[in-house]
């Protein structure tokens, strides 16, 4: 830091010397100023500005300022929350965060109160124009003139009135590549910090990404990066496409990865950028909308990608693909000597795509097809990672509500104190910390479409009555409101628990269970399925692009021996890692697999690792819910438990509670007290783990 301050002092000294030369000789010296500042000073002389004269400032009248704000409403909406976050990072540093539009007018500012008083003296306040022609060399105006980030320190400012400032500014470009405004941090030059510009540029990336996502929320938006961990961060590339694959726009990170600027990319299509038709990506979204996909750029670089797309568009894509295949099917079906069933679009139907040969899965799909569109609630049971959300999404996509929203809520992932407001919404001021203008809630977001309640067995008992009322009366009353809103939804629920056991133990309302239990189906764990080879081949096709790698026979043998405690999710993640490790090779071999996976197989683990020990058999006692993976649940109703006396029931419950708590203590000990690690090991949510520890 001492070195940085020393460099800054030398720069200020050079700028002060340059000011003296300009004052005495009337010319700009060469070699004393950064080139960007030197060119800006030259422009200022061209504007006829006097560097020692204090210019007057005349803020816009309120009506005119309102007009400027309205013109930049989209920018301000997405920039203001980012500015608040930025200010929190530099609070108490004598700085002010400023947003200006593309004409140089300040729209909004926030900063330390003490410094704001000084800033107002030089008009760093809303309504004042900070273009170079008006205020000389300054970060806002110079960044506007250059279209690039710029820092202006102390005497580098052309006008003497501004020389107590140090300013870092970066231009903000709208989703179509047009300069939209400037984000600036200004402070006392004595507090100059070389990290300020980095914070400003990161904040600008955040604003641009927010604007991009908002502008193309109706279109297919692809988020991608060569490093998977960067997808979902500020560094991700974002590209928007029309349904036919035409590129609509791309953010700056995407342009960098494509190796072209936005003007060069205009007119490009998905096929030219990724070497495959967009229909392949749409097929992937139909079946695994939550999973990433590996794509290859035209430069040869492989990237991890995630896509957002409206369900109605996917539905239309599925329907068109089905029609195309049905039109082509008769000639193949009636060809002489053809003994294979004709193709009927199975590969493009999200429901049929789940059929990879396992008879248990086929039986589940046969059942759910009969109730789709019949207003019959569906309850999907199965271990974590067996594909419950994939099935729910497929049911939605082939049903009559496909054109509307599919809203998924994980009841175990939301803290207990927030799940009520998340589901039902709230009015402004309903509680401390509530957002301005309130929140509509996930149930109303699903109006007309499908509400998927994942891990319904973890919903707090206090909220179950409210959910039951919504399902019975079809109205929602947000928190803090006296008004009810009608809602029309299809409900699909999922859980890894046996809800009947939770009902017996009083943890789940019986009336809600019967309201949700229109059709209950069970997804088998991966270790019990017979289609492992087909699943692996399907996943490799999705992850490996046009030339997916094959599996070495030794690797396939390891896969067949593994118990797959994480089920399809574990298999998908393992293959994704293996594909990356085997990049450029045609075959995935043993050395491309994670060490812990091979260790599990070699130790001959036949049960999910670290699972709590099974409960001892207790005669005539109904099994209680534990954190262990549930046994296979058949669709037929369970036999009525034999009546038991109160004492034996109490003893059974106590024994099970003791075993559960011992498993929790062991998991916490192995994780050295890490609650998240313990919850993952036990296969339960963190909120559920907290509740069990409190009892």
C-alpha cells in the first residue's frame, strides 16, 4: 500500500507540474500526464475552458430532472441496488457513489454525509451536468467521451475547483451495446485507493448483467464460461437468441469469449457460434432444464452453459419436433422388412425422454400420463437426486398448462422464518426488512401454471394449514394484507420421506396429506434401476457435444458396482467432471474419475456412505421418519398398522430418536461442527438439522 501511495503522489506531482506549464506557457506538456488525461486536456482547451476559472453550475429544474430520470428509468432501476451494495463496501471512506446518464447529468448519488457536503459544493449532486465540455477533465465526462473506464486524480482534473477529488468511473452499456450511463466513485484525493476502480468495474458488470437479463427475459438466454465455477457469476457470458437461433445480443463477457465485438456478431446464429442447431439445446431443456450442458465455441473452446427459456416456447418446440418426426414416420414404418416400431417423436417429448428402459420408470410414467390435465394432485416420492423435479417439469411441459409458469419451491432449502413470505408473498412493511412494494409470492407466480413443492415433508407444521386453505379455497392472502387473491394452479409435490409416517407422528397434517395425495408414485433409486448404461449414454451425449467420449470397460464396471447414494444427480455431476478431465480424449478412463468415487467402489460400499444405521425391528411399530434414505415405497396403500399399546410406542419412538441424534452427533463430529457438511452427509436440509437439534 505504501508503494501504491508513493506512485499516486508522483502522479499528482507530475499533474501539478503540468498545470504550471499550462498556466505559464499556455500549452499542454508531453510526458507528464497519462495519455487519456493529456487528450482530455486538449479537448478542454478546444471547448474554451479556463483551467483556473471556477465554473458556475446550474442544476436542472425539478421537472427537467424528472424527465431525465424517466428517460433513464431502466438504467436507474437496475443500477440503484448495485450502488447501495457498492457504497456498503466503501462506507466511512469519504466517498460518494454517483450515477450519470449518457448526457452527463447526475441521476442519483449516495455517500458519506460528511463528504456529501463537500461534494455538493462542486455540484456532485442530481441534476448537474458533468460532461467534459461543462466540467472539464473529470472521470464522468472523460469516461463518456472515451467510452472506457478512466480514473482522474487531484490535479489531473482540468478545473482547479475539482482538484481535491479523486474519481474512478466506468461506462455502462445497455443490452444492445449502446452507452447508457456512467458509474462513478468520487472522494478526497488524499484517500485515493487503487482498488476503487476494480470495485466500480465489477459493479458495472453487475448492472449490465441485470439489464441484459431483464431485456431478454422472454427469449432464450444462454449463460456460459469455459470454467464451470464462473457460470452464475459476474464473469459469465450472456447471449440471447430468438427461437430460430438468431443471436439477438451478447454481453461484454460473451463477446470476449466469442472473440468478436457485438457489431461483428450481429446476424450470427447459434449454429455458427456453437457448431450445432439450437434444437439440440432445446431438447436438453425439455428433459433437464436445471442441468448445465457442455457446448463448443467456434474457436474450439468448450464451455459449460445454462439456459433460461419460457415453458411456452419449449412446448411449441416439442410439438413442432413431434410433428416433423410423425410426418417422416410412415415411410419407415411401412418399409418392407421393417420389424422395428416406427419413431413417433419419443426423443423430443419430455415425458418419453425419461424412458430409458427401466420397467419401474415406465410404470411411473404410464400412471402419471393418465392423470395429466385432470386436476389430480401428484405426490412424487424418492430419494434425494432421483429426478423428482425432472419428472414434475416433464408433467408440466406435456400438460395443458405448459404455456404458463412452472414454479419450483424447495421447502427444505428456505429457512423456516422466510418460507411463509416466500410462498404467500407480503405487503409493503409487513415485517422488518421487507422489500418496498412487497412481494407477490411463489404461489401467485404460478397462477395458471404448475406449483412444484419439493421436499414438502419438510414444510413447517404451522404453514401446512395455510397451504391447505389455498388448495381448498383457491385464494392467497399475502402477509400483512387483508385482501385475498384468486389463484388457479396445478400442484405437484415431492419428498424423500414417507409422508404417512410423518402423519402418524404428528409432523404432517393428515387433511393436507389426503389433499395432496391424488396419485402417489415412487421413483426408484439409481442402484435399483436396470437402465444405467442407457442413462450414462444419454448424459454423455448431452455433456460431450457432437463427439461425446465413450466409457472404458473398466469405468463402466466401476459404475455398475457403485451404490450411487446421490442417484442421478451424483451420476450427472460425476460424468460432467469426467468429461472435463478427459477433454480432448475419446475415452473416459479410470484416471479421469474422482478419487473418492473410486475409493467408495473399492471398499465395496453397498449402502450410501455415512447414512445413519437402520433402526432395529420393533414388533408392531410403524416405522418413524429418520434421516436415512427411505425404503422403496409402493404405490398401493400400506396395510393398516396393528394396534399397539402406548408404552411400546413410546419406547419405539425413544429408541429411534436416540439413534437419529447419535447419527447427527457422529456426522457433526466428522465434519468438525460444520452444519452444512453434516446436513449433506445425513441427506437432510440444514433447517431440518437445526430443528432436530433444538428438540
